């Protein structure tokens, strides 16, 4: 399963926005992020996934992206209760 999840993670990293969020939904035809779900609390799930993968593989880029995303959740989601 590791080849599958690393391929998923590599694609996920290409979707991280400037603020650090990961989109929750992509248009199936254009692969563009939904404007409504571009910066949602679901970024937290990608944080957990990438941190675990970083621990398993030792890949620092996964940890770096996860920490950026965690900062985004703390900054943009938690203070206003966007759960």
C-alpha cells in the first residue's frame, strides 16, 4: 500500500494552496478545487495523513507540508469555529 499512499501524498502536495490549506473536493472534469471547500476544516485530515507518512518514510517534505497545513487550520479554522 505504501506506493499507493505515497503517490496520493505527492499529488496532495501539488494541491496545497499559498495559505497552507488542502482542498476538500476537486471538480472531476477539471481537477480544480471547489471554491467552497478550498479552505475547509478537512485540511486537518491531510495533516494527520502526511504526518504519519512522514514518520513512516522519513520524507521531510510530507512533514513540512503537514506543518504548514496545521498552521493554516490553527490560524483560519479554529478561531472562528469553522467545523
